[in-house]
C-alpha cells in the first residue's frame, strides 16, 4: 500500500495546534472494531498486546492533544493527531 503524511497548523480560539494526518491504503479496520481499538488489551493480532493505540491516546491526552482514527474496510485507515503548540 501507500502511506501519505500531511500536516498543517490550526488556530482554535486562542490555541495554536499542529494537525498531522497519516493515511494508508491498507486493509482498513472492521467497523465494529473502531469503537474497541482505544480499549486496553483489545487486539485482533495473534502476537499483539492491544496496548499500542490506548498508550498513544493517553500520551496525546497528557500533552493536551488528541488522536482520532477513521477507517474503511478494503480502502485504508487515517490516523489524525492534534498537538497543541506552546507560545
């Protein structure tokens, strides 16, 4: 597949943010799994722990940011990271 990385600066209220979007053209994620992927220990892999995405979410939130994942089965996945920028 193909990986595309895009970034842009945003202004929301008085906050300056960096928005990063990582999009692939891979298999995608089954729709019913999208609501589960942020839960610790949820995995569809035989060798996974299910901690990767929940840990990323905690780190982003600890820094005042956010992570959002959207996906379409058979088309790919987009991971959006929003990070506040200090003045």
